C-alpha cells in the first residue's frame, strides 16, 4: 500500500511537468516572399514576419513581434496542359526553419500542418486571395494609379516604391496608414531597406528608429499584394499554385 501511495503521488507530481513540456508554443507568421509552383526554385529562401510577440508561460517575450523567420522551397512543380491526364498536378511545398529569439539566438521552427519531415504543402485552400476592397478596384481601374501601385508593390522585393507624394496619395486612398506615416516622417527608405535586407536573408528583426511603423507597413504592403493577387502582372497560366505576400502561416517552436 505504501509503495502504491508513493507511486501515485510521484505520478501526480510529474504530470504537470510533462504536460508543460509537451505544450507547443505557437508563432504566427506572415509570408513575405511571393511563391509559385514551378516558378519558385527548390531551395529558394522564403521569408516570413512574426506578427505578434510570442511569450512563454511566465509572460516573458521569447520572440518579439517583427522578427523575421526563414524557410525554403522544398518542392515546386508547375501544372501543364496535360497534367491532369498524367496525374501530375501542381505542387508547392516549403519548410519553415528558424527565427531569432529576443536575445538574438536562433530558434528552430516547424510549420503547423507539416508532415513528419517538416514539409508544409501550400494549396489553393491555404493561399486563397482575399476579396479586394472597392478602393483597390478603383485604383486597378485607373491606368495611371495602377502603374503607381505596381511600382509601390515593388518595395516587397527591395525596389524603390516611388516618389513620396505618389506613395502618400496611394496610401491615403487605400487606407495604408502606417505607410502614410512613414512618408510623413521622411522614413519610407526604412521600409525599402527592410525589404532589401529580407530579400538578402540578412534581416533578423526590424531595428530602425520607426520599427513599429515599419512592422505595420510591411503587413500593410504584404496584405495589399495578397488582395491584388494576379491582377497586377496578368493571370498565371495553368492550374498552378500562387502564394502571395500577406498569406498567414502558423509555426511552432520545436
């Protein structure tokens, strides 16, 4: 009886510890790299942004909002005219590998829904385009405004976004308040610089004087690209998969 009682007490004592060890810490991400089946090469680096502070059980921030996570394309196959008959549909799969902790140390990640090898498959279902607002539709219907929008969205790949006056006009028209505030602060270059660093794989966390605005502006521009979809560059031919910046993805700390 004494042995049973001791074992029962011991089991109850370690149960909470085991439950805590098995708990997963969620890391909400926003895709920053535009991807397409067949168009994105296997091994290509993929960038994500952490969209809110990730905290531990003690409420201490583990991964700050605005941290950059990286992964890679692990499978990319386009769909051709006879793909259906060959049973070779489009495929696009990625891994989410790591981000940086508050102290700068690397943290290993795995995508929610990934298979046993850490591979996450992108599909039409989890990359769907949001319905564009009336304001976006009006901009796309105006040739000059559409051209300015194309230039501004070039910031996502590190290009200049256009003159401050034009960017401010578009930002106000599309309710992109953080981008408008960066223009007012004469700091649009901080946003472009962040995207250039992300594209090169060098950026781990937004660190400019206007870090908060830059983080929100990245989310605004990424969300805008997702809403615009293929209407900027023309329809992507075939039954292929497109994953636009702004696509939400969830990862867990390994």
